[in-house]
């Protein structure tokens, strides 16, 4: 499920998507993707990207975790070189 909400400057958003939010429908837990939207943005592309990301997670590839892993590896590598 995709929940569109207005962008709030003072809100704290998980931009990588490392944590999943769930909502319950008819006794079933369903993943809920909250997308903060600003006026003038291309909603079709934003929703399609969220859908592709969800599909990849279901198939075993989590892009957010992979990005986090690579950044941590590069930071560790940089610390070791100093």
C-alpha cells in the first residue's frame, strides 16, 4: 500500500527505506509505504519507483540495505587507510 502525505519541513523521514511500516487490513499485516509529496512532483514516477522497490524486496534484493552496506564498507576502508 502506498500512503501519500504532504511534505512537512519539521518531520523526520526515513529516506533510505531501511525500516518498514505495516498496517493491518482484515487481520493481515500489509507493508505501507509512506511517501511525502511536494506540489508539482510526478506522482506516477514516484509510485512506480516505490512499486519496483517493493517488488525487488519481495524477490530478495533490498536496495536500501545494499546502499547502507556499501557506504559502511567505504567508510571503514577510508578509516583504515588513514
